[in-house]
C-alpha cells in the first residue's frame, strides 16, 4: 500500500487484516496530527527511484515505515533509546545516534529527512555540518522542527499544565525561520519554507499530551526525546486506541478549522533545502568522526 493511501485511510482495519498491518500504522490512521506531518514531508519529497535516503528522528517508526513505501533505499536513525521501536517496524537499516554525530561515510545519501530531532540535541551546528558531509553533491534535506513563534496563545497554557520543553526532551523550544536560515547558511540553499499545524491542531496536541502525561504518570518510558509510545504501550492499553478512534472525527473537524486561520503562523516549521556546492569551506572543514562504537559503513545495520 502506498503512503498516500495509508495517510488517507481513516478507518481501522478489520480484525482479519490487523495482523498484517504494523501497530504504528494502525495508530497513525487515528492521528490527524501525524497524517498532517507526513503530508507536509510528502510535499517536499523528490523523485526517489534509485536514490539512497536517510530519515532521522522517526520515534516509533511509523514515518520511517511509510517513507520506505515511496521507493528508494532507506536507512533510519534516531537516539539509541528509541531505535528498537523503529527496528520492530522497518526491520533493517536502523542506526543508533549519539547526539550530533552521524555514523555514515561522506557523500553517501541523496536525501536526508530530519523529523523533530534538531530540538533534542545541543550542538545543532555540528549536526547540520554532519548532514552536509553525509549528503552527495546536490543532495536534498527536509528538516521539520517546532516553530518558536514570537507570540503563542497556547505555549503559556502548555507550560502551566506541565508540558514543558523538558517534558518533551527539548533542549530548545524550537526555531524561528530566521534562525533556521542562519543555521543552514553557507551549507544549504533553501528551496521551500512552510509553517503548518495552527491553533486547533496544536490544541489537539495539547489535550492529548496532557492526557498522556496524566494517564501514564510513572509508567511511560521516558527518553531523551520525551515519552515514546511503543508496541507494548499500544497492545497493553486497548482503551487508549479505542478512545483515539472515537475522537478521530472530532479531531479531524478541528484540524479543518485551521484553514480559517491561514493568516496566522503554524506551530511547526518545515524546510526543503539543497546541498550547496562547496559550502563546507565557508564554515570550516568538519572532521569525519563516527559515533564511538558504531559502524562507519551503512551496508549493514545493528
């Protein structure tokens, strides 16, 4: 089944077909926010046939799984604490990361997709340098981050409810467009910038985040990327999935209301960029260092 078919499928599969559908995809079908994020990534995807691609930050692996349905040869990477969840779904070519370092050879990938990872690491400049190093000449980068809006109605509410940057595993609240441009300057040529997930989408995220924090207090597995939903969580709490299914039509309707707020800036920021020719020299030579104990070849994965 192709990605767009999956992202547009709203009903839960029948019991006879559930066994063949990864649990994360079943959950994805009930998450309007994850569907919205995938659609934004799809907007920026190049033609993938014959290309070697890397996605970073897939959390429970659903986006990694769906991107692999689009074609090309894919590798996935994330913090060591979360790669097991990704590996359960995509099976192969999954690599643990330690902060900003990438354990891949120079000029290996045609495309790198970074999904909600940059805000979790301290040395974002080094990470961007590493992505540049691992991309082939003319390679493309898709980068998705929280948008650090100058004014936000919901941020004070989220902080008051305990949905802090620390709870999410963030070392910074996100980026403004000008900050991302400065971060990529000299290494990448930005082709597209979009802000999405406006008030009603972020309101849904706030409600579900609060519910998750309250109902799983003391039980959720906390990582450097906050609380990550695993297969054990999904299978151990059928009520949560049932509730998500029941609330899905309401959430879908609320997200449509965001279209009325087209004049506002979204809470998420996505950028499409191309590796600039000779850009590395403008920021200094980056040493090729793999993560300690990791492989330097992407021919195999642990």
